[in-house]
C-alpha cells in the first residue's frame, strides 16, 4: 500500500496523495509508519490551532468562518474535524465537510473528517499524524476541531499550539467549564451565539474564575471574546488574538516547550501502543481465556493472572 504513496507528490501538496496518506495512516495500514518517518523532517512549520467545547457551541461554524478569514490573507488552511464514530462502518458519523460549504471548494483549504473511534479525549488517535501530513503538504495553519464530547476534551491541549474553547451563554456559568478541565487548557475563550440572553453574565462568570488561575508577570492570561459565528461577528478578533498568543509563545520560549512536551507524550503513546500489540500474542490470549473461569469462581484473583502474564515477557 505504501508504494501507492509518492512522498514527493505529498510534499508538493498534491491533494489526492495527501488524502490517500491520511487514509492509510488512519486505518493503520502497512507502510503508514514509513510514510510518517519520511515526511517527519518536513513538518514543524504549520501552526496548529485547537477548537474545542461542548456539543452545539458552534465549533464547525466558527472553524468555517476562521478558515475564510485566513484565506483572505492567502494563508493555506488544513482542517481536521473529528466526528463521532459510526457503529456500522467505523467512519466519521457526521462528516463536517457538509457543514463547511463556504470553504470546501477552495483549493487553498483541505478538509478532512476523522472518526473518534472510541477516543474519549475529543480527538481521534491518528489526529496528530494526520496533522503531520497536512503540515508536510504545505498547510500554513491547521485547525483541529474536536468531537464535542463535553466532559473530556483535554487531548486537544496536547496536540495544538493554541487552544480555543468555545462556549455559549447556556453553558457559560464557568463552573461547569472548570469541572470539565477546560479552564486549565484554554488559551482563550470564545462565547459564541453572544446575541442570546445571558451572554454578558456568562462572560463575567468566566472572567471571574480566570482571575483565580495561577499566574506571574510573564504568564499568558486567557481572555473571553464574544462572537456570533453565523454572522461572521468577532472572527477577526479571534484571528488577531491567536496571532498575539503565538507571538507570546515565541517570545517567551513557551512554544518550543509545548512542542517538546507534545513530542515526549507522543513517543510514550507510540511505545505503549506497540507494547500492547506485541504483548497480546495468540498464546497469551489463550492463557488468559484458560484462567477466566478460575477468576470468576474466586479461585484466583485478576491480579495473580495479570502478574503471571507479565512474567511471560
């Protein structure tokens, strides 16, 4: 399968090659690791922006409008929209491309829907690898939109350089957001649908909680922007604030620190996944099945069986 991919074509930004490479990587096909290794020296140039928040907050609309705004500056945009997984095909259930009609035909925009495939952190496990493909393919900015699972969107902070949390007045009491961990990962907040009642109170509530966030003289303090994404209101302010945050990260050295941590976590995850695959050989799986009845009859404990399996390493 890898022979079907021309790395040279991918690096030139050939859309069909980029799409095929992402499919091979997402499906864990033979040769996917070789593709990723070949393109890795050509990554690191694209800036990655995570857009997360609860379902119904308007993340797709905001992503669409933000992509339009960047395209007016002739900036090439990659969009990875992570959707719930179909229980029948394992594919992306919603397909965000159908909701991004304003940019889907733009040759400077590449949109890819990916299935979460059971991941609880809002991202597909292959999202970072897909972003690498778009990075190597010449995209300047990559927008990562999470699935919107509400209470576990924290993976995005480990994949993006700037993380934007989108809320609406109905979800903006701030306390619920803090419980979800979003207060810790947000580089700034967008209160979308701000023409609805309660928007000002929601902004005040979020800002009050942000005031308790530990910081020093050089810390970046998250702001709260009001938008009405369907009308394009507030999109330029979002773009400007992303640019300011990027500059802050570069000037303080925080961008390299973030990317270094991201790479450390990624290597650890690769090792864990590979160990899991190699550990569960047919022999160990059969050994586990043989012990299940004894565990269920309380003759043995799960811990004893697990220890014996580990001892076979």
